[in-house]
C-alpha cells in the first residue's frame, strides 16, 4: 500500500468506527492510501487494530486508534477528542461498527434486540450527533453510514439486524436534512454479500453458494466495492449526493 499526498482524500481526516476487521479494515487502509489521516476505534480486537494502524504508518500514512464502544456517548466523545488532538479536525465520519445475530422472530429476546439495535442504530446516532459541532465549525463534512441490503429486503433470519439497518437508512435521510444547511453531506452504503476473512468459509459452502445465486450478478462482492462507493461519497468528486442509500449488493434485493 502506498499512501498519497495527492490522493482523492489528501488533507482529509477520517474517523472510522469498527476499523480493525472486515469492511472497516478495508476502509481504513483504502482511505489512508488515498491520502486521508485515519483514526479508528475498535472494541475487542486490539491486536488487529494495532496491526492496521502499523500497516498504514509503515506505508507513510497517518493513523491512530483507540478502544471505544459506540453505544457509550462518553467514549465516542473521547474518540473525537483524541482525533482532533492528533490530527486537528474531522472531515469524514464512517459509521461502520455493527453486529449481527441469526435467529428467527419468535426466538428473539429483549437482550438480543437491545444489543443489536444499540450498536447498529444508536451508535451511529450518537456518533453523528457528537461529530456535528466539529463539522459545523469547519464549514462542512461527510458522514457515511454502513448499512446493509438486509434493511431493504427485510431478511427473515436476522429480524433485529434488518430492522436496525432499515432504521439506519431512515436516520441517514433525517441527518442529511439537518446537515444540509451546514454543508454536511450524509449518505449510506448498503453492502450485500461481501467476501471478507470472516465470510469466506461461509460463501464457499453449498449453502453460501445457494445464497449467492440469489443475486443478479451471481457472485459475492469484495471489500473494494464498498470502499469505492465510500470514496466517491467522501471525495471532492461529488458534492450533490446526500440523503441516499447506495446498494452495493450485486442486485441482491432485486432477486
């Protein structure tokens, strides 16, 4: 990975929640490669987080990370304060941290519901609310919520997850309304079946291949597909897309 002082995000500072693994890791590395200073948080993957930060810095980029639970407002405030202390500003917020749990509607407990809705919906609400003052003082910013195609096709085996992502899509549009007068552009990217180190085995199984066949393109996506959408939304290449949910799913919810 070669970082760039003339990349699409050169001079920008990005905060990414859940940046140590999977899509979050790809976003952290990809944003750094395009010239952004990247500060990200993690919860339980301290070693993986340190490795991501080290990889960015070894390539000549700027990175920082800290443990922060997105449902804890005080920890989110500390995350943003640490970012500003290290890099001076916050231009981009990627609300990526999320959790999933498979179970049917009648099996769900209150604890299951609260945990998934907390991380996937309350977390982005808190982070967006807390980052607003920084972006307003700077004259603008970009927020991207990592949603899911599950919020569009309402998957039966992930009830609370699907509801949390549908709610995140709605939150995206609401926050875009509040951000518009301050040049804060807010969008969501909704991945479908994305191959990561955590999903590869599942996708390669017979059951996984059957699910992939339900997409129009008959193949899983790559983390780079999600990265490409986020880069477009966060770069200066566009300044007129806001309040939108961009599906990166191979046409899954149309199948």
